[in-house]
C-alpha cells in the first residue's frame, strides 16, 4: 500500500495498552506526515474496549452516529435491513480498515456492523476527530481519502453486481480478501474466509446454491482448494484471469 492509501490509526485493546505509534498496523493506517506529537494527540482521543465476539454489534441501523471504528484484528460485516426484515450485506471490513462512514451524512447509521469473529477495534469519536483534524492537516487529508475510498468501493461493488457473471463475482471477492491480507504480510493464498458462503452469496447478489456451484467448479479446475472456511488458492494467476470475463455464463441466477 502506498503513502496515499494510509488509514486512520487502528491500534486497539489487546492484552495490554498499545500506543498508536507502537501498533503493528501503523505503517498502514497513520498518515506519513504526522509528527510524533500529533500521533500522541490522535492516540489521546482513541477509545479502546474489550474485543468483540462473533455476532456482537458495533452499532445498529438507525443508531446515532458518534464514532468511526478502526479494525485492528478480526472482521466486520455491514448490512441493512428492509421493512420485511430481509438483510442485505453491504460491506466486509478487515484489519487496517475503518467502518462507520455511513453515519456522517445524516448523523445516524444506515447499516448495522457485526463482528464475524473475535474482533478488536478502536472507537474514534467523530467530533473530537473533526476538532483534531483542524489542528493536524494530515488527518484532514486522511478523512477525505477515507470518504473517497468508501465511495469508490461502493461504485466498484455496484459495477460488479450489475455487469459480471457469478464466477467473476466470487473470484473478485476472493482476490480482494487475498490482496487485503497480503498488505499485512499475511498469506495471500492460504487463509480462512471471514464470511460464510451464505454471507458471500448475499453480498454478491447470488444464491447459496450458485456460490456453491462456483466453488465446486473452481475446485474441479484446481484453481483453489477448500476445507470448510479454510481456503488455498492454488493458481492465483488463473483466478485473476477469471475477473476479466464480462459475459454471463451458466453460473448466474
């Protein structure tokens, strides 16, 4: 990740206090322009809590917007619920990423954010962050970059769902997870999927049966191997090649 892609600090509660400057993710989330004194100022407003367990909510749809939440470890999914109680998964967030950017527009969250596994986060009170960003230009730029990336990610997701086959959608999601893990010097080809196949289907606008068929074909082609949620990408180049397909195929609903 280059210097223009650094995010707000994501140090969080673990067994002991971790200062932002000592966080293992600081090379990803801290703006390069911050002086140590500015890092201290940022660290002073970060609120650290106990790790979330699978199924715990950071916030619920309709809650008042008060803070952004930076992920240090684990995984978060966001989803909206319609009047019929149906859920639509809107995002997957991994370490080094920030959740809660759905809140500032109307001062309330339009999604719910739920832990997919044991997850550590930092809460960054937004009013205090705004005040601090006026004093620290590097934070102002970082906030704008965060908002821009959120808009771009949403647009890419819309394009993915509207124009591509089921096989391309699944391949694109796997490659996205792979690339994001690689940024933290974790394996890009052997990892545990943070989402269930049911959640993947919901997120990608497919049925569970369709996602299962795609996985079956990718395994038959020896592009990947799976054991429950443990996944190994055997042929990364071939998986990447699949994302260049644009036509509909017989894996679509």
